[in-house]
C-alpha cells in the first residue's frame, strides 16, 4: 500500500529515505573549527607582517632632486638604534635606488638622499628594524 501524505506528516520517514551527510552536526563543527583556526592564523600573519613591533615610521616628505638623486624626510620612533632601508622607484614601480640609514634610538627626524640610476618618481621607507632584531 502506498504511503499517503498524512502518514509522512506524522513524522515517520518515507521508505528508502536516508539521513544525508550534510545534516549531521559533525561537519558543521569541523567547519567552524577550521574557520577559527584560519582566522587566528591570518591574524598572526598580519601582526608579524609589520616587522619589528618596536619601531614606527612616518614619511613626512620626499622629493626628486635630479635624475640621479632623490631625498626623503621621515620620522622614526624606536626604543633602540634602528636600521632603515630607503628605496626610490621610477614611474613603472621599478626600484632605481636603495640606501640603508642607521638611526639612533628615540623619536628622530631623518633626511636621507638616495642615488638613483635614472629619475625616480617616488621615494619610500621600505622597512625599519631595531639593530640586532631577528625579525
């Protein structure tokens, strides 16, 4: 005898009906756990991306002085002596000059010039790290 819709509405499963894998809470819990692990890992990666946490840098101004030279003025705040890498780039974002500048500890305003192989269109402080830092 065929099941009527009233029989199925009473809560009895239809013959041949099986529970699907997507209905089990195990997959939901595993998915949430994977999302939490991914989020924590992503947060740690972003925190370590900034380099040493003890140095902060702010570019104040930069200028292209000639086809062979560019300059940048920046402020460094560090608890120990730091080493900053200054890079100059052309209009195609190709690095055309680089210089490393040593900065004393504390809040310091620094002006540095960079020799370039051709005219730069931008100058930036690529990184600043405390000397002796392993990061």
